[in-house]
C-alpha cells in the first residue's frame, strides 16, 4: 500500500474548533501541529493520559466540572474536550492537488455521494484509516460534514484520513478516471464483488443511505459492484458495505 505523507507545514485552521470525547481529543493531540486548550472533567480518572500528553506538548489543560464540560463539548464530551486550532484533516487542498501528487501504481479512493448521517460518515472514515485509503471524497451539499459526532464516531480517525470536499461528484469521478482510477459504484444490481478486478488504482463510490449512488454518478462509473448476502433486510448499512469493499480492494492490491 502507498503510505500517505503526514507533513502539514504550518497550515492551521481558525481558532475555536471543538473536538469532544476521549478518542477524538487523544488523536488530535497526536497531530504534528496543535494549539489550544484541553478541558478535562475533574471526576474522570481515565483522562489522565490525555492530560499527560497535552502537557508534554505544551498545551494548556483546565479541569472543569462535568456540567461545564457538557456545555463546552455537548453530550459527546465524555470526560474530555479540546478547543483550538489543528491542521486541516485532509492532506490535499483539492482533488486536483491530490491527483497531481499521486504516483503510486495502486491506490484506494473512497467517494461518498451524499452520506448524510455523521455516524455513518464517521464509521466509514474509521475504516478508511484502517485500510489506509489514500483519499476520501465527500460532497459539499446535502451531506454530513465535520461535527463533534463525526470526530467521536470515527474514534479520532477523522484527524488522520486525507479528505477533500467537492461540489460535483460526477466531475470528480471523471477526474479520477483520467488519472487511471477504475471507478466502482456500489449498487444492488451490480456484479458480485468476487467477480470484479479491484486491483491497480481503484475508486469506490457509495451513495446516500436512502437513495444510493445518484443517477449521474452511476452512469459515469466504470462498473457497478454488489456484495452478495443473505438475511432478511434489504441491504447492508452503507458504512458496513464501505468497510467490506475497502478490505477486498486492499486484499486484491496486496497480491
């Protein structure tokens, strides 16, 4: 697998971004560039390792009451909140920047065509981190964005996975194809997963929870792929399907 570069230079987002929850805060504190304040519940002993990491990085730590912590970070706080500046979560500034720099023979890009539930988005990003996806592409409008729920659900992976947001998914698919990516759209009527190639440069397109991959995007995919399964419900949850597809793509690429 192609390993992603972790350098971010001195780029920082604006001050005041909030990360809630033990895992989200811990992962943020491991980033190369961090500036802000960690708020910990005085009654939560589990957060002591977060305190030690923050102090070792020279980051301010404040102990507050549980009610104040909830006020700062919402119900997801669960003992720890970070408010401050961090490097952009996605390494490239745009899809074009990613494509210009990407030179590996194999690659894995995950394209999300309108995922609206931040829990699903967080779970997909967590899988993208585990299977070392080179990029996750999300849609600007009518889609889940960066929230405290996303940070918590991804167990901190949102701080590491390269991501870009685009205005037009169909156009992005065409850009990927022009750079040698074979684009697979997840659809119930697609070819069975074990029958498709999934090697080389692969882009996996997953659609919204209710409607799936949109018509315009589906028409631009090189191939539609499905995950054969039994059971009594209509289909797999989109985050589960994404994890299966990413695993299989990486398994094929490792051969």
